[in-house]
């Protein structure tokens, strides 16, 4: 799946650094991930860039967005609520510098809750 990028003003060096950081964080997760379509798109929540990931063989998905600054994350949490499916069983958000994490599970599954918590913990591993 392709990641998505907004047309906001953001330096190439800054963007490359944040993308590298995002990839390092996600590569540190102990279970295999596959890329999925970013939903909602970065444009829909006023982010500069976004990538989506799903844990293979588990009902756990996350979106990670890059914002110009962390102050925008509070608004992002509110924006995300508009896109949350009523059938989501567990939802979690987290911030790490300019990166904003939105993770969720789609089935009642105790192991998936642990996986979501682990994924969010991995995301928070580098500031």
C-alpha cells in the first residue's frame, strides 16, 4: 500500500528524518507487520504524512501520522473520532514528537489487546 503525503510546507530533511524514525520504531515491533491504506488520509486530519500498518494474522491495525508539531495532536484525536467505526473493540492513541499513533482492534480478542498495547509501547520507544 502506498503511504500518503499532504502538500503542506515541510522541509525535505525534516520529513526524511521523521519517516526514518517512524520506520525504525515500527521495525522494532516483535510481530510481522504489513502496510495497509492510510485511513483517514493525512489531508482529512490535517497531518503532513501518514502510513498504515496491520499486524499479520491478528485484528490489530494502526495509522501513524506526521504533523508539523505535537500541539496538533489534540485536534487530531478529535478528528479521528469522526472516522472511528462503531464496531471497533479497542482504540488507542499516542504521541511521540511529531508522530501521532492511532491503533485499534476489530474483534473481541484478549491477545489482540496485548498486541495493541505492545505496538503502542514500541511506537513510544524513541523520542
